[in-house]
């Protein structure tokens, strides 16, 4: 058993509902293991249990104030609580959203009867069997597939695991959303195969798309582009991955829609024409706060080009899934670029995480997604 004694700052974080404890918030660690379940103490008083990794700066992910054993039954109860708030949703959704569902380090996406999991904590990886048994008991899936093959390792020592954990190998899935169907390959697609977190943003695009020309940058498998096309727009979709674009074209055929999908770097729009509606949903540009100036410059360069290719009084949607790129930065990027390009900005709406991606008010880090939608008016005043 690992015993961790906490500093006052760590105890105060736990009391206000923050689930991360960093290595510099620890007084002392006693135990034979460097990774595993830890009993946490403050001034010799037991305060709870958490996932411990001595090699990680984010050393503890807090789980519970109870002294009960963390086993299959613990996960069953947490999964049941997560399921209860999602019973009114379709069977294509996020079932477990890590800290937002009080299970830090674990993500579970559902594609009908198939569950795709992502484990982001080394101590949690050691309890994979208990997690799988609990998932089977609560959700009765036909298959469980792991997609912990991250672009960057979220915790020191964690391996990039990928493969079948339960049942037969999952086949290609069809996700139904906003009246359209999308092909999802949970084995070969990015992350768990489909970005459920943009559901509300996609629904908003469907509502505000009308006529004219649309451009979907970083289109991935074409969701925004196809929603624009479904409302009668003539649409281009651009992405750097030809493999993903092949799926986008398959999605277009599946829905009997036409979109001009083409390979290219969405940070370089040279040679493109003018558009009435442009959506830009880039990947996470930075992981650390110290990289904010780099992110600002990348977004400013992108926004300058978007204005160059936007028709008079056009509409733009700019998104970020990086926590360290906040709303204030997006507004500053848009405002600075609008000034340079002689535009007046009229905001329409912010969109963010849908209901199956809960976040904690006590942990601003969990509210990572933000999208700003606005009209860019010609400056005639």
C-alpha cells in the first residue's frame, strides 16, 4: 500500500472538488510501489484514495474520500451514475468523461453495442481487468476496444495500448447525428473514432447554414462540411490526412451529398476562392500554458487568411480543444485580425461541450472545448 502525506494546498484542492494533486503538493510518500492506489493523509488524518504515479508531475488523481476498496464494484457504481444522466440520449455518445464523471484517467465512448475505452493514468491501467468486468456488467456490450494510442503520452510510464479487450473485433460503425450518417472506424480512426464533443457545434452549423459557398478547414471525416452541404451550400473540405478524407468521401456518398474534399495544410489557404461560411476546427495546438504565444501566432495567421477568403458579411466559426487557449485568447485573435483586415465582428454564439461531456466547475481544466461563431461585417462606418 502506498501512503501519501499531503501539503495544505493539496488538501484544500480536494475539499473544493479538484481531482489533481501535483508532486510539489506532497510532503512524503511511503510505500514499495511507484505506481498504484494510494491512501492520502493530511496531518495524520485520512482524507481519501487516489491514483498515484511517482514519475508524473500530476502525481495523484483523486478518486474518493471513502476508505473502501477500489475494485470492480467501485467502477460498477461509478458507471451506473454516469449512465443515469445519459439514458435519454442515443446509443452513440460518450459514456464516461474522465474527471467530469469522477473517474479521472478513463474515457469510454459508445458506438451502439461497441465500447471504446481510453486509459490515461498508469495506475488505472493496472486495474484494466476490473474496469472491463464492470463495463460488461453495466453496459452489456458486444465488444470493448482500447484506443490508448495517444499522439502524446499524458502520463509518464503509460504505454500506447491499442487492441481488442472483449468480444469479437468491432466492425465499422454508422453514427446517426443531425439527420446524417457517419462512418466510424474505431480501430483506425483518430482517438476513439469520432469526435462526439463537437455535437452541439455541428447542430448549430446545421441550423445556420443556408446558401452560398462553405469551407470546412481541418475537416477530418467531413461532419461540418456535410451538414453545410445538406442545407444546400456548395462546400469545400480541407484536411492534411488523405486517409481521413477517404472516409469523408465515403460519408458524402452514404448521405448522397456532394462536397469537394481535398488534401492540404489548412494553415495555408493560398489559391482558394471566396466563401460565405468558413469553419476552422484545428487540432490541439498546445499542451502547456507557456506555449500560449505560439498558439496565438498560429491562430492569428489562420484568422488573417480566413478573412482574406471570406465574402462580405460572411460567417466564421473558430474552435479550440486546447484548455490553454481560452475564450479570451480566441476573442483577442479574432479582434486583432479583424482590425488588420478592416472588418467589424458581430458575435453570434459560443458552443462547447455537450451534455455527455460533463465538466467540473471546480476544475476549469475539464472545460476544454470552445467555439466562437460570428459575422464578419465589412467596415463601412
